[in-house]
C-alpha cells in the first residue's frame, strides 16, 4: 500500500503541478498530493530504521549437545569456542548428535550472544537458543508495508549452553595446548604409575607375604584406580585453570 500511495502521490503532484491552473488545484490538490507522496515515504523510512509498525517475536528451541572433541578414558567433556577478529565475537563448536562427523557452530555475527551455565543439577548438556525477529503488529501494517519483504526480519540470537560439572569451556587454542601437554605427559605418567604400582605391591607383600594371587590382583586394581583418579583430578585442575582464564 505504501508503494502504491507513493506512486499515486507522485502522479497526482505531476498532473496538478503542471496542468493545475485553478485555485483548488493549486491550493488543495497539490498539497494533498504532496501529503500522499511524503507521508508513506516517511513511514517507510521509520519502518526501515526504527521498525515502525513492528514488534519483536521470540522463538526458543532446546537441543542436546555433545562435545566436538572426546577425552578418551575420561568422563570429562569439552565445549570449545573460537574467538573471531579482535576477540569480541566468538563461535561455539559442538555436536547435536554424537555420531555426526561435521561439527555445529553458532552464528558468527555481532547479533549473536553466547553464554554458558554450569550446574551440578544439569543432567543432560543442552543449548537453549532464543531467536528474536521483527514481525508486523497486525494485518494493517503488514498490508501497508507490503512489498518491503522485511516481515520476520532477524534481530538477534542468544545461545545459552547449560552443562554439568564434568564439562569445561575452553578456547580451541587452549584445547590444542592441552592436547600437546597430554601427549607429552602420557608416557611419563605411565612410567611413574608402573613404578608406584611396583613399589606399593612390594610393600604390601612384605607386610603380608601370604597374600593370594586374587588378593594381589585386587590390590593392584585398587592402586591403578587410585592413580587414574589422581590423574583425572590433576587434569580437572588444569581444565579449571584454563576455564577461569576465559572469565
């Protein structure tokens, strides 16, 4: 309708400005044609710049998430993010399905906000995505601004990642550094674990030489589990340190 009124106003103004010689044409029809021409233009500008005649509409969706990178032999999971440009914008990297080969990323634009919440009460890691769009308040405005093709125009998006205590949020750079550290420490830890197990088994057999093979195997398993738990705790401390650097 706005476009039609602009065309109509322009035609009427041209007709009466060129051929109008009577007083009612000059003092009534010409001003009226200018009003018909200018008002829709002003409203279209207001619609474009201030979203006149529109309201915001939010749509919220929830999806389960899975880590894009797995830490073998551990229940620790990583949610990775990649800073963009000067670091003011970031994209988060994750999977919607554990079997998918290509990772999912959040939108890379200034209209997207990404946050995360860590809680022991969160049973299943998920992301809550709220997308805000501009829609017309009613049919009148939708009809008036028909042809502008801006209904349901994208305004912003907020992604809130909700994870439990087993998850850590790291940058891709931190994850690469952690991977290098883990590979370097793996051989050292294996050698140290072997020595610890041998020393503790020797001490146990010295204290109780009558231990059966089954008891020895059970004790060795307990020692190995304790070493694994200590290693996991150390890894968790390192991950927490990395995560704290991002706050």
